[in-house]
């Protein structure tokens, strides 16, 4: 990823993964599809693992903001990758792709965590959470690397639940 996402070609991916073009295109339409699907699958697997495993009180399955905690932890553990994808050196296209992926993940998670939420409320709630998460994530990657992922998550929870006036 040294040359940046926008300059990476499907051929670069094929060469790195040692996969044929027909195999790639039988599964994905583009490198963007690969990013969305693999990112969504990975985040869903992390949510399932966090939900199934005891010992992390911050990662309860019924926590409607669990995907945010996991994203902050993932970004903290892979800071350079996340900075190159969505930080100041990143790509607006990748940010858009990430928002789409997070929208799917948050929608699925909230439907499970809070099944009584109706579709009319769910859509704007997810839009608010995803845009707030991306904004805070980019800010953190670019300006405050000294903060732990859990601290950034705590701030996200405060903003998402209490707002800016408290």
C-alpha cells in the first residue's frame, strides 16, 4: 500500500495475492468491491467474536456502538494503514467506501441489538453514527495519535449519546 489506494491497480492485487484475473472477477467487480466485502466481513467477524467472548465488558453484543469500538481498536493497531487509506494522506473514495461498509455493518448490528427500532429511525441514526465515527476517526489518526482507542471510543460514545452541550 506504499503507493496509496488510488494508485493500486487490480493487477497489483493479483500479483501480490498470486491470483488469476478470472478468479478475481468471479468474486469481485473491482478493487473497491474487494475492499468493501473484505472490510465488512472482517468487522462482522470481530463483532461476532467480541459478542461471543466474555472478559471484555466494553464489547457487549447489545452495545449499539460496538462497531465503533472495534473500528477504533483496529485503526489503533494498524495506524499507518488507516492513515494511508482515510487519513490526511488518504483517499476521498476510500472514505466513501468505508462509510458504505460501516453503514451496512451498523445497520445489521443495530437491527440485532435493538430490534424494536423502526426503519424510519434506523436510517438517520446510522447516517449520524457513521459520519460521526468517520470524522472522529480521521481527526484521531491525523492529530492525536497519543490517545488510546478506548479513549477515542469514550469520546465517541459521549458525543453520540449526550451530545455536545453536556
